[in-house]
């Protein structure tokens, strides 16, 4: 905390002296500049699945449908209507009169090309779960398409309206060839129909988007009003906040709670805390694959679940609208049953369970984490109070993910965003259907979830998911922790409303 206090005092004193970046941002220059610490070398979200490129995807490209985050209705975007054709197909009528940024006309050929390219495993889209349910797409007319599934997939509309951007026919054919003879798909020029188009990209430094003056007027995204939107890579969080105060950038998010509270007192910025679809969880090695046999005992897993004061972490560290999770999914997702076994904060009960399991004199284990170290350190503090010594192993995400896949983590503290899909198949199903991220390998749970994932009967799905979630909770395979929120800090001149999907709709921002 002292670090942030010291920084804010210094930033306020020197804000007016930071000149170079500020000249390129703001209302007077009609340029909205946002920043993060991540380098963006590939803009195509199919081939660089990070939050920054997903945000850009929504500016450069359009989907067939648009999910209204207030009503959760699917609204026409590049498609004007859709209808189910049995359990494994959707038919779309497409919008006429839309053009891509290169001037080519949008039609059925583009949709068929896009779906058939991304669903081909040889084309190596980063997140296969977004596309591996697609069998193929067929052209039924110049502005009519049938999308066929490999199997019944009730969450199809969620993916179509959130992850499947439409590119012009032949786009990836223009991608350069790598030394191994394969196409470097992510290097194809980003061309879409969206409200903004690529003007400049300097890998590792910035991406500049210019308004698409020919954007179609009936889009549920609305008409863009800001002339230029620029992304900048700024590795230092302190530098980001200093530039917010100086006007060098116009908006940042994921600002630490204590910094956000102090920035809220500054006259030239606005601070908004908004809920996110990202959840925090503790995952336990229930099979003992990591070599720590204690985790294979359900009494130890239940003891840990009672030992951690999740409500205190959510309130005091996360802040804002963070809530404690009841089940291994996001509460707003379809099928996320809430009436499952619960673990209230009860240190005495935790100690009793540990004693029953033969660990009354204490227990030592490793806990792995990668994000918001203070949250994981809080968990370690609570475990220490009940006699569990947890050694922190702090890694980069990809390194930790690999260890999880290899079954080497007794406990890992990680997060999941469900790709912003409001369906349990994007959360619980990912972790409990026998895949690499499943550390429980419960055959009964796997069967229930797979049956639910393949059913188009809403009530049957709910009932099956509830059975699975109840057993996951009862056996303490997971400890669902809390929902994330994000502190947005942005210029007082900017009219902007955050959304809970974690993809700030910068295309809808305007100047006051």
C-alpha cells in the first residue's frame, strides 16, 4: 500500500511534466488511447487469444449476432435472423449492403470461408474449444448460410455472438509462409467489417485504429464517434497511472484497489468499479497424482475449504462488487446451480477435519499461483492459522498451466473467464470432463456433464449440471473463491460504460 501512496503523490506532482505521450491522446486530438503491460504482436484473436486482441477483435470485426449484455438477447449483427434446423444446425439470413474495410462486399461466401477455416484443426486456432464443435458451413444462397455441428451443441449462439468473428473470403490465403512451410495465419492483414479499421501496428509498442466511416447504421454496436483509438504497451503499472493523470492515455483498467481509491480524488479522472465474468478458484489434486497424498483425502480438502475466509478476501482485497462463489461456475451462467454444499469460514471445523484425517499436528504442502499474489498470500495466511504450512510457488501462467496438465500441483490458485460465455459448458465442463484441466477425474461427474453438454432440453441440462455441481462441492474437488471486478480509471472527458464481460466496449465510447 505504501508503494501506491508514494507513487500517487509523485504522479500528482509531476503530471503536468509528462508531455510527449499526452500530445497524442485525448478529446482535443480525437484520439482515445488505452494501455496495458502486454505486447501485441498478432492482432487476430483466432491466433493470439489474449484479452487485448479480444478487445480489438470487437472493434475491427463483427460477429453474426450481438449479445446484449443487459437483456442477454441475441440481436442481429451480420445476420438479420437465425433459426434452428434440428438439434445440430443453424440457418442464418445475412445482412446485405455491408462492406469490409478493403471495400469488398460481405456475403455468404465470407461466412462459409470463415467457419470452415477456423473449424479445421489443421489451421490451428488458438482456442479449439471455441470452434471444435463446428462440422462445416454451407452456402444456401448469396445471403443465406447453414452452420452444421458435429453434435448437439446448445451453447452455439453464445460462441457465435462472442468469439467467431467473420473475415473476408480468402483472407488467410494471403498469410506468409513460415520456414517450416506452414502458413503463419496470424500474420494475415486484419480486415473486418467492424466500426474501426487497422491503420498502424508496431509489434510490442502500439496498435492504431481509425474509425470506419462506412460502418452500417443498423448495427447494435452503435455508430462509432471517436476518430482514432490507440493501444499502447506500457509495462509499468505506475507509468500507466502517471500517464492517466497527465493525459498521455485516456483509460486503463485492473487498477489496484488502493490506487483506485486515491485516484478517485483526482479532478481530471473518473473511477468506476465494474463486475467481471472472471472467477477465482482453488483446485485440489484429488487423485494424489502430485505425490502429496493428503490432498486425496476429502477431509483435508474440506478442511482447507473451511479454513479460508473468502468473504474477507473478496471485500478487503478485491473490493467493489466482488461476491463469494457458491459453485464451480459463474452464477450468471446457464446451469450454474447455487443450492449445492457450502463451506463457511470455520477454522475450528477445519482443525477438526484435519485431526480426523491424521494431520492434527499439521500439514505441509505447496500452493501454486500466477495472478494477484496478495490474494494467494491471504489464502496462505488463513491456512497457517489451522496448521497447514503452504509453500508458495509463483509462476507465469503458461508454466503453471503446464504443471497442472502434468498433475504436479497439490493446490493451484488460478482464474477462469469462460471466454465470456454465459453457459456452464464454458466453465464447469472445461474442468470436469476428463481433460487436461480435470484434476478430479470423477467418472460420474464426467458422465453427467457430458450428457448435459449434448442435450438441447434446457430442464434436463439444468438437472444434470446440478447433480454434477453438487458432487463437485461435496467432494471439495474445487473451492470456488470469488468473482473478479475491475477498477477502470479514465479521463473526465470520456463518456464510457464498462460491461461485465471484461471486454471494454471502446467502440461505443464518445467524448463528452
